């Protein structure tokens, strides 16, 4: 069997389709609780023949860095995607990071396609589609589209057209569980029709931001997911289920968000314009988290790194303040796109999130107490498979998902 070498790792050509589900924001407790309540009989069957392990996400525990780590098999030090939002080192300007120009490494999908494989990628939000689909040739052997813009998919840009008719569902709302359900439904149909070597199904964490594990809103999502897990498993594939990151309550006892407005605090201490707090969670879809997460980049224009680090570390709910060099060493971040300091919040209840200035966060869309991610406490993720696994990478990370599906399946 041939190997495909991608970003320094050798992937074996899979005998069966490798299907990786990235269930966005799926803190391990969600599936555990739903299974205990008898809502995931298919997942129980999957686990009985395979594995129910835990893994870790890349830092920061945000969606794009982890999706791109899963898609490339490596951390941001190799692929360059550290969030949704950054200061462009070339211009010094704040900018969104959705453009594929920021992606520095080929994806596993593109490299497998080059080696002759069929590959299928379905993502919930369109913001990820261009990054995940980077380098794919839509010549009939690749498909990449989002459920958000499923109605706009064309053969030329996505390798598939008439998606709504094919899947048999209407275009889902962007803020809904349906957006993720559409991903699963498309995956089941495409696995049956195309039998691709690799399939990646990436959902959205709208439900997980809103509903805690064991709640009715969460349980109904996982019950829905279970039907599709069963349908994928029934078709004969290596199924791997991971998450991009976990999700924790980020509110106080009274339900209000537990926020440290770090730009306000820095401005008061060091003066206006002497620092810039960048929140890599910032994106156009902020309704369900108000751009509040447990990770920030700090750029300094004057204050000494040590003074700023000491000041930030003394704030309540701060888990770690790292220099750029330490963050690169510890978490495999991409140095050029890091601030002078990296700040991770959480505190004893994991609840602290970082904001910039109180006046800049519109929290009016938060119709439930804040749940979010980004910190160390959201690194733990499920790592589930429908087959027995051997020779697993240690530690096991979500970005090992395709490697494990190709190389670690017990015969
Ligand atoms: Zn996510
Ligand atoms: Zn999220």
C-alpha cells in the first residue's frame, strides 16, 4: 500500500473510507450524558466495537486553528492559522484571517487528492470552506461546500451542484442546529454515492454555546446526531469522532458573563494606545458568544513585557501569561502572528473570559448565559472510533484524527 507524505507525516492509503466528524464545541460530557440517558444507541454500538478515548485540542481552543490542525495534521506552527482575527505582521493592521492566503501548509485532503484519492469536505459555516478546500481541484474527485451556502454550490467551485435537492433538505438557518444536521445528512448521502477515501464533516457549535451537557437543547442535538452516526457506521467506514474544542460555562452565579475587560484595564494602567488586546475569537458570527473567549494576544507599544505580564497575571481568573517565545514553545503557535504576550483565562471555575473594552462588546444577542471556549479547560475533547485502534500517538490530539484513521486501525 502506498503512503502519502503530508507535512512531515506519512499517511497509509486507507482500505476503507476514513470519515472524521469534528463535532464543534463538543465537550466530552455532552455525548456521555446523552448516552447515559439512552439517546445515543448508535454511538454506544460504535464504541462497543471501537474506542471511547479522550484527546486534546490545539491551543487556542478555537474553531479555525483546530479545524486547520485536523485538516493538516499539525499545529499552527506549521499551518499558520491561530484564530479568526489577527494583526497582520506585514501591515500592522487588524484583519480577519479567513482568506486562504494565511494558510501556510497543504491540507491532507489536497495531498490525498493529488495522490489519486477522492475527498469530501462538508462544513457548517462558510467561513471555513475556503481554508478547508484550499488546493482542491474540482475535477470530479473532490467536493467541498458549506451547509450555510449549500444553495450556492457549483461544480466549478465546490465539485457539486443542486445540493439541496441531493440532500433533500431546505437551506438551514445560520444560527441553528439544522446547520449541523445538514452536514451530517450530506455526509451520509455522499459516502454512499462516492465512497471517498477521506471525508471530513465539520459542524458548528451554535447549540453547544447555548446549551450545557445534559440539558434538553443539547440532548436533542445529540439524539439527532446519533441517527447519522448509525447511518455512517452502517456503510462500512473507519469513523472517527472528535471535537475542535470543548465548551464551558463562562458566567457568574447570577447568569451575567464573567468578563475581564483587559483593554480597559491595560489602558488604565499603562495609558491609552500603549497596548492592543486582540481576541482571535472575533468573527462575523458573534451572536452566540459576543466575541468573548478565554484567550487573547497582547501587543505592547511602550510598556516592558515583564511589567505588562506581571500586571495581567495579577488579574483575577488568569491561568497563564506567556511571552511569544514561550507560547511558541509550549503550544506550537506561529511566532510571527503572535502578540508580545499570550493570555489564557479561566480561573478556579474555568469561567473567566477576556474582552477588550466593555463598550466594544455587543452582548444583546446573548439570549442564554454565556458559554464559550479558548482556554486550557476547553482542550479536552472526545476521541471515538468504530474500530479498535493501535499504536496511537501520545498524547492523542484531535489533529491526529486522519492519521489515526489511516495508520492506527487494528486489522
Ligand atoms: Zn468550534
Ligand atoms: Zn464557538
